[in-house]
C-alpha cells in the first residue's frame, strides 16, 4: 500500500483540475519565449538549410519502403537531420504514450511499459500521470531520443476503436488535464512531446480515408476541447495531425484544423508534424502542416527540394517555409534540445521505473463488482484456480506502434500471419509480469494451479475443486484494426460461465483495451478491470486481489450494455472494409463517412444521459474496500469544493466528480471538476476545484457563450448517481479563446 495514503489524516487538500501553479513548476516549457531565438536562426538560414528540418525518415530497416538510414540515426519512428553550422540538433523520434516502443525488437533493447492510457486515466490522478510521463521521457532520453511521440488524447467516441487503449477517456476535461500532465512529465526531460492525433481520429477502420462530419460547435466542445486543454496545460512542442479526413480534407491537409483552429484561434506556437504516411501532397504546407514525418511512407518527399522550388518562385510559399522552420526551431529551443543533448547510453533506474509503472497500474485498476465482500481474498486461502489470459506468463498489452516491451521480450507472443517488422507490430504480446506468480507470493500457503481454458470442462473441473477461481479474460486491441463488437473473443464468455457454475467464488479479472460486455456478470462474485496493466501488471492485480492495494480506479469510459446503445450501433465501414493495418483506400473510390453529428458533443456518458439509457457500468464508476461519504458541493462563482470522509475501516482513495446537471432550465450532464483524495479510516479531506467556464458553455459563431440563469451542480459517485444539486446564478457571457 502506498505509504502516502496513511500519512493523510484529518483534513487534506486533494489534487483537483486544473493543475495548481505549484504542481506545474519547472515543468512547462515556454514556446512563446523561444520564438525570438527561432526567428534569429531562420534569418541566418540558406535556402537549402530551410529544407532540412522540415522533413524526416522512418529509420526502421524493413519498415515499409527502403530508405538510407544515416549513421547518427537510432532505430525507431523518426529521424530528422540537424544543421551543424547553426547548432541545430538532429531529431531522434520514438513512439509513444506508454513508453519507448520496442519496434519488434529491432533495436535489441527494452523499456518500461506504463499501463494503457485508459488505465492511467482510471486513476483520475494528474500528479501520477505526470510521474509516468517523466519516467518514459527519462527512458527516451537515456536511449538517445529527443522526441517522444506521446500525448494520445483522442476522445473515446466509440469503444470499438482499436486504439481505445492508447487514449485517456471519453471526457474532454479528464482527457485534456491528464494529457497535459503526461506531456509536462515527458518534456521535463528536455524531450519534445507531441499531442496526437489531431483531430477526430475516432476509428481505425478505413483510417486513412474515413471522413468525419461534425458541426464546428460540437467539435469545439468535445474532441477539440480535449486537445485545447491538453495543449494549454502541457505545452507540447509538437502536434501530430491524424490519418482521417475531416469535412472532406485529410486532417494533415485541413486548413480548418491546422490554420484556423490550432494556429489562429488557439495561437499555438509549436509545430505540426504529420502522422506517418498521412501527407497527400505539397499543398499540406499551405494548409498548416509544418513537418513531413516518415516521408518514405508518403507518395512523395514534398518538404525537401519540392518545397524549396516553390519557395524560390513564390513569396507566399517562402513565407510559409520560413514559418515552418521557425515553428520547428521554437519547439527545439523551448524544450532545450540544443542545450541539453541526449546522448544514447544514459543510465536507467529500472527498479524505480518499474515501481512507477506498478503504482500507475494499481491506481488504474477498477473494481466493478464485489458481491458479499468476496474481495479481498484471504492470504490464508488453501487452493486457488487461476484460469485463462496466459496469466501463468504475463499480462496483455495493446499492439501497434505504441507497443513497449520489457527485458527478455514478450512472455507470450501470438503472432499474426506474415513476417517482418509489420507483422511484429501487431502481434498479441504479453509483458513478463505473471499474475500467477504474484498470486502465489500473496498466498504462499495455497496450491495455485493453472489452466489456460481452451478446454472449458477441464478448467471448470479445476475450479470446482478449488476454494476460489480467478479467471483472467482478455480483449486484445491494436492500432490499425477496430474490434467488431464488444464481446470477449475466443469463447471466453462460455469459459467464465462454466467456471462460475462450477465454483461460487469466481472472480473475473479483465485485461481489456476498453469496455466489454459481460453476459456472465450476475453469476460471478467479483469483477476487476485491470486493462492492459503494463510492466508490473501481475503484481498490481495480485495486490488488489489480496487487499494490499485498496482499489480506487474509476471508469474513464462508459461500459455499454450492448452496442445498440451506442450512437452508431454499427461502426461505420465494419460491414465492408476489410481489416487492414495500412488503412489505405484500395482503389481510390472507397468512400467511408462517419457522422459525429449524431451525438455531437454528447460523447459517452452525455449520450446516455441524453438518450435516457443505462449502460452496464457508467463513466466514473468504481468500488472500494472502504466506504466514503461526499458532502454537498460548495460552489461560489467558478470555485467549488467538496468534503469527503472515509467512513469505512480501511485507508483508501476516493475521486470527487462534480457535474453540471442543469443550465438555465435545460438538463445537462457535464463533468466540470474532479479530484482524487487519499484518506485514512475516519479522516476527511477537501477537494477544491476551479471550473473551466468552457465546460458550461456552448461554442457558436467563433466563440464561447454561457446563457444567464441558474446553474445546478452535483457530485456523483459516477455520472449516473448524483447527490443533491446546488444551484448558482450566472450572468450571460460570450468570449473568444
Ligand atoms: C501512428 C502514430 C505513430 C506513428 C509513428 C503511426 O502509425 O498512428 O501514433 O506515432 O505511426 O510510428
């Protein structure tokens, strides 16, 4: 158990959004201040030099079309040459939000894997997420990388999105605050972080041509707001534009997204880099793209000699090229890449880093059901059946470009067909952190026996002769492919039902990328959502099962009872687009549109509130081994506070969630503040929050508007179960960003 938890006594002030100045200290980089220096450098650049840092390669042998890899490149996602004469360092880029990625072992090293982003978000703890970011940023730096392609913040509009595990949540406040915290952590190492994938990148099916339709107001109040908050709080030196189309244009070619929203409305001063293989033409430069990444994956190298030619012939292009250089240099100087070089071979404190990953996993685990106090398990148990999920070997991780692996590589790897690096990218891999070994350590006197569960009867027989059965159920997700539905694959529902029928003390541990359906829910005693729990997931799960860790995670995403409850009961394209990692159109005629105006900004819990439907588990939900009471919120203007008391027998952490429930006579459901507080038994704590007025507002005609009237706020144990509301009067107001 976290010792800090016990230190907390009578009254404590918990972390709440937005981040306090003290917590920010020393972390944020100053893009505006670096601009002057960037201007001075651009003034010294020759025409040829202006096309050096504007594009880069993917230095990966066997990673797509052949490319010459310079000697000073490191195998990874990207390499951009530097300019020695001007003291501009080369950019060495690695993925991603969960740690330094493994690239199928091509570099011959390893790294510490954080739990999935959705698991991180379940902690609702920005300080913890910042620590995670600092940890993975330190590993990037030690390995010689100075750019980490982190900061995944797309909203979970559809839980079938194959990258759900790489993103935080369905709510713009929670996602934006956590992304900001993660980015601050990464950049505290003098490593540039991206925020990605800008924007409205909500599904993988047909990912390079799916065309998103959404009204500008709804976009600003949802997906764009998550980015906006993340950028404000994290100051990422770079924004990565997405693969998908928005209103007909590729996101990396979208004047609306890149020029109008990001650079003009928000005044963003860093640079926009493309996603890999997302640049359709040279025109992207005019539409706001500053840097072409992984250029061998695009139809041409546009930002080298081609753009130099345009700049020589046309003033508008030369102004744009100067601005592209200025923005990239602003990022380099603000993050201190030239002053604090990152030579490869730096020391890594693996044990300390593993503890960070373990802490994040513990705080992210969500207890979904605990009938009759079935959990925590007694350490004196005599026999435990561990079934499924390769739990004898390790814990599942998500796949794609974000795949991190620890020392020794995967404990289990189920390859997809094919060979080479791309096949390796999307294998089903398990981290070497065995839940079974960790369970044995918690209950040293127990006979702990394992069945993988391919033979259901055999597994049920083992369960029948054991005191308790713990079934590990997995849902594998990967970049590039969506899941066709939310059921547990490979007959695991039948396995769980059979085990539960054989043993009344059946506990289910889910290792899923996101929400799944649970047809067996009524038959099992307890359900623990462990997500993809990272490098020390096995230890974290066992610690929760045996009560050393009191679970405190809260769902950052609603769990639908059925796909029919979703705004799009069928994921667009899933009935005709063949699963394909590349996601390219096959014949140039493929048309795939998705209509986000169906739900507009009512993503996730707001959709359930609007349609009056009940999900299986609501956003914000999560149980504890202790009990809490939350007082009525005190709201004055935009300041709110809530007192929480631990009324149970164990130390634990509660998450205050403050929702707007009505505005000027109109029903609303919006998260406007949150804070996690750790409390000893009997102790009270106060969570103070400042409400961001954008969360109360509508975006229309180029700005934010709040109507005059009564605004009601309530605290909820989740988005569905709300306490008594308090009402405050607000004046009408309109403002621009
Ligand atoms: C992903 C990005 C990643 C990039 C570089 C793309 O496939 O969408 O998230 O950063 O590859 O590996």
